[in-house]
């Protein structure tokens, strides 16, 4: 860090997190907020308009579901998120969980044993992701830390509801547009 010319962060939250762990001269720190690239959403909308279809049919079950777009990194907070869903009324209300990405074996086992309907796809096409965002009750994003969290931006671009953790990056980028909870 002492020999660096600049330290660049993608959000004020990332900058502040960096300063909690490292010392750096103020003139070395620069925040360049990450841009949101939603070109794939615009292309999908145009494709649908050209085909004169409002929506493409979803494959599989049409029961109500919550969406998580995640991976197995620990900051994604998947284990606590799954436990919270199990403790909620999801099963009683017939609300399932659709996961785009991957979760760990512990989370998978908990979901299976709980009886909550769930599905997991590690990769989906843009068209399928568009439909999955659009038809979800809400995007559930329980991260403990993020730089930007593009998933939330994509969901908001598609007018989806978002329930996300109350962390600095989410406040910085999405305050007033999402519902927050204590992760």
C-alpha cells in the first residue's frame, strides 16, 4: 500500500471497509462507483417486443417463489438465509425458493429436510433469468458485505421487489428502492 499510486474502490462502503483494516494516505484513495450495465435486460425486452410476446413461458412449476442469486462464498450469508426461510411461514404458505448459482451442502441439506420446495440452477440464459426475476415474489439478498451487488440492480431494473441485508453498500446504492433487514 505504501508503494501504491492509488487505491481504487468501487463504492464508499468498500473504501470505508478498506480503511478499517489498512492505513493509507487520503490522496491515494479514490472511489470510482461501479456502473450498472443492464444491456442484457434491454436486449431481452426488445426481443420480446419484436416477437410480440409479453413474457416467455416459464418451464416447471408456477407456485410462488423467492429468488436468491448467489454463490458459495461466505459473505453471501446463505446458511443464515436458508435458516431464516425455514423459520418463516414459507412452507406453510406454499412459497418456494429458486436459486440461481450455488449453495453449500449444509444449506442444501437444511432445505431438503425442511420440506420447502426449492430448485437450483447454476447457470441460466438471459431469457430465463429475465423471467425468474420478473416472476419472483422478491429477490432475497442476505449478503454480509458487497462492493455493489449487481443482482439487486438487475432486479430493480425489472421492477422486482428486493429484500436485502442492511449493509453500507446496499444503503449507498439502493436506499429508498429496497426493503432492508438485519442480516
